[in-house]
C-alpha cells in the first residue's frame, strides 16, 4: 500500500490494486497455544518415526493422551512442512516373462566415429495433441547425427537415416 502521508484514500488504493478493503484491515490470528505444543510434539514424533504419516502420528498422539484428529495433524504437518518418507517405487524390476537381451557394448572400446550410434524417442505434449522427437547420436563424437519430430511413434521417417 501507499505511504500514509500520501493523499490517496485506502478505498482508492484497494480499488487500484483490485483488492477488497477487508484484506487491508485483516489482522491474522495467532496460532493457539495448544497447536504450538502439538507442533513440538509432532516434530519430535516425526524425528522418531520419519515414515509415519498423519494417520499414524495422530494415532500415536491419541495413545499418549492427546485429543487430536487426523485432519488437524494433517493441517499442522502441512504448515510445518513435514512429509512422511515413502519408499520409492521399484520401476526397474524386470518382469520374469520378458526376454532379457545381452548388453553388447559392455567391454567394447569406442575409438572412432560411426562405431556406435544411440537413439532416443521423447514424447512432447503440444496444444494440437502430441508428437515425438527422435534423435540419433554418435557415441564417440557425442554429435547428434539426425533428429526428427514426428506425429507417430513408429514412422517410416524414423528409419530414413543413412551413414554419414
């Protein structure tokens, strides 16, 4: 807002900033003393049980004689920035029914251009739908040999790459 010595009324200032006057006059409430005590207890419990979420922490607090529900614990955890540690998903677990292919480049010493090429396909969302970026790179020189933006993942244009 403008300094008090200026002669613009509060009504006009709020109008210019497109704010309701109630926002100017609003005085925030202090957190209740009980919430502050609960926050210290939550912080201590979170250090002791880092994988515990709001459900488990509220259960632990109730077992210790505190009268709290899960939503209150959830709100306080959000305000404090506390999150339960969750295990990462195991996305690299190979399915037993899929065939395993040998890694042919394991002991290969790459010493010249055009010895090994790599390709990658990236999905790109657009306003008109989606498309794919296909790139071919030489491992020795780290140069992108070719790239195409195509509308279908498998396109005849993808395989149209000649040796340089």
